[in-house]
C-alpha cells in the first residue's frame, strides 16, 4: 500500500472557533507532517504577561516580558504542546483569563516580531525533515509563510463558532456559556481584524472554506482535495502489498 506524505507548507488561517486546531492536527497526522499551533505561542506569552502582573495593554511592558521568557513548542501532531520556561502550560493557556487578554498581547508589535521569527525557524526545522508542515493561526498565509504551497482561510458563523468553543471548554472542564462565548468571539474578531500589525484577514491567494455546515471529516476531506490539487503529496512510500 502506498502512503503519500505532505511536502511544503499548508497555512490555515481564520478566526477562533472555525475548527483550525482540530483539522490542522488531523491533516498533519494523516499526511505524516509536522504541526504548528501559532496561537498557542501567543497564549503562552499572554500567560507570562499575566503571571508577571503586567497590564496587557502596556505595550512596552508586554514587550519586555516577551523578550525574557523561554518558549518551546512540540510540532508532533499526536503530542502538541507548549512549555513556558520549562513548564508545560498547554492546559492553562486555554483558560478564560488568557483568552480575555490574548488579543491585546498579540497586537504588540515586538511580540509579533519575536514570535514570527520563531515560527519561521520552526517551519524551516520541520521542512528539513521528511514530510511538510501544517501551520495554523491568523497571519500564516500573509505574513509567516507567504510562500506556502496551500493557503486556506477557514470561516464559520459567529453562532456556530461560539457553540464549538463552548463545547470544547465544557469538554476540557471549563465553565462555559454560549452567549458569553459568542460575545467574546465577536470581540476578538474586531480586535484581531483592526490591529495595526498583521491584522486578521484572508490572504489574496487563499482558498476560503466555510465550515459552518461541515463536520470535521467534511473539512478534512476538502483540505485533502486541495492538497492533491496543488500537487503537495510526495515521498510515496511502499509499506506492503
């Protein structure tokens, strides 16, 4: 049986609640690729800012915190994670406090400068090994990896995104309210799309995929179609008859 692997970069952008993380990990796993969750990096910096007692709206202080921390990312889709100064914080960065402050921290130019440089380093590192890399975030196709072989912008209605985020929070043991989550989703959309540095927007050459009426297998099937259309499958390996 032949098994094809991804070559190059697949960039998945879009607002929160569109299913980026789930489908990015699923696609990377299916195609033997690395996986990078850039949003987790901004959340980890936000956690460091909050732990330091720094006002997320104080750009200079936030920049100072971001320059002094040590961030490590796992790019294995089966075991993604992020550590902050040697501590696994993958669960803590998904909490409400970080969620409420991450847009402000992400808007700081110095934070984005540092993290984009690290994201590009991690992408280059992944590409140096067999298999490509699936990268998800808000500015991947336009800023982080503008030469990506496939750029996809995932969308969904605000109500659908709120339902998904609320369900995920509940599954992870966090208290969740759909109406409050919808308000937060819309607030983050506004902040992320209006920030001065790397605002959330679809790259001109990205394919838009509306996930409102699609389940995870449906989105993955569409992504596999796009990967095939762009001829991004390579390294066919014979594993048996």
